[in-house]
C-alpha cells in the first residue's frame, strides 16, 4: 500500500491552501470513484484533503426560481428533494439511474461532476492509456470499444463520461461554482468539460487546485416537464450505453422550446444544440424528432464496433420526446 497524508479541512480556504502546498493532493468527498482508483493504482495522491464536512450540503431555491445545489449534497438526498423532483424531475431520475442505493448515500454532487472519464484500459495500469500516461497510446481505438464515444472523440482517446447526473445538468445549462486561493469563480457547464483533442488527461477547465463548491440551475419552467432515459446492458447499476435528458414545451402540436442532452456518447455530456435548434417551431411528431436527432448525429464518427449507438440514440430521442409530447396533451 502506498502511504499518503490525510487532512480534514476546517473551511474552504483551508482546503484550497493545503491543496496548493501539495500539488499531488486530491479532495475527498464521498470517495466512491477516487478510492476505487487508488486501490487500482490509477490515482496515487500524496495527500487526501477531506472536504466532506464543509458546509456545502444544502439545496436552496433561488429567488429567481432556480436551484442551488451544494457540492457536498449526497446523491440520495438530491434525488429525494421535493423541489428537485418538482422543478427538474429529469435530474432526480438521472441520479436514481446512476448507482446502487449504497453508493448514492455516499457519492456527492461535486464528486459526480469530477469522476474520471474512463474505460477498462484506463482502469488497468498494465495497459497503455493517454489519460493515465500522456503519449502512451489509446488501445481502445483498435481494441474493445463497443461502449466508446461516437461524438467528439480523437485518436488520443475514445472513452465516454460515465455520469448520468451531468447529462441532466447539461440539458438545463447548469453553472459550476468553485473556490481557489485567489477567491471564488464560476464556469457554465458548456465550458466546464474540455474537448479531448490531444490532451485527454485534462478533463475540466477548472483552475489548478480549485474546489467545487456547488452547482446552480437557472430557472427553466419547461424543466418541470422533463425526463431522463438510460439504456444499459443490464438492468441494475450499469453504466449507460446511451442516455437522453430532455424537456419539452409543446403548444398546438408545435415545439415552443426544448432542452436535449446525450450521455455515454462522448468524453463529456453532450448538449444536443443542433437538435434543439431544428426542433424549435417544428411539429411535435416522431418525424420531426427523428430529423432533429439525425441532424445532431450527423457528426458521429463511430469506431468499427460501436456504430449501433447512432441508431440507438436516434430511437431514444424519438421515444423520449414522443412520450413527453403525449403527456402534454389535454
């Protein structure tokens, strides 16, 4: 076992100060991803900074009607919160689809955002992986890749982001709050995750040593009519092979507004902006939904063994939007 130090932070300033003095330190919340990676030898921090007791464990309704979710809120509390279920039901559904009850009782919102984009090669330290060792190669490109990316990948990495929660946060234009030794800051979700490019080991745009303190969801009345749907290879506690978070506002059989995000198709949750634009003002019917999905998926570049995801995602978009449309009828 590799030795490491442990520090329980007394406040956010203390947490970031310790992290600044220990560049190889990691923040410890629920530990459901980090500890597993430490056991496998993938993560090797010299210091763990325990931030689980910092005062970021509340969910508050903002004056403008949005929600602020603290980074230390555990997933089970997020899914059960009445305002989350009422205002953003897709968010609660995404959390409940994500893991077992035991993991949801431990895993935090901040940790969920920062869990590593990974695949079997990343988790196996006996194999090359550009995310673990930049420049060592990506064996998934020629190897096992049936659940890898079809959008936004590169020759350097084709792994997909495993989070379900972040798919819903992407659909609703969440904003991430953080703190560094220079003070607080914010990042919109559209800028939070970095494209793969030739630096897959750099996953987020957070400044070095930044501590995520919370997530803010702006007011979105249509989010009350939303849904998260996840397809997986087994019914219980598996990563998605494709997922959709959607919200829909239909009047007189015409789409007035829509939010759409995909999961398990890229290195980060995928905001389906092209599909949203095509659907605005379109008839609320399966043909329009399929055409919008095709417009978004036109950029897909599947590998030899994961092309099925293109069809799967198209069908998933049509199914979810059709269900939302039918529910909206008088």
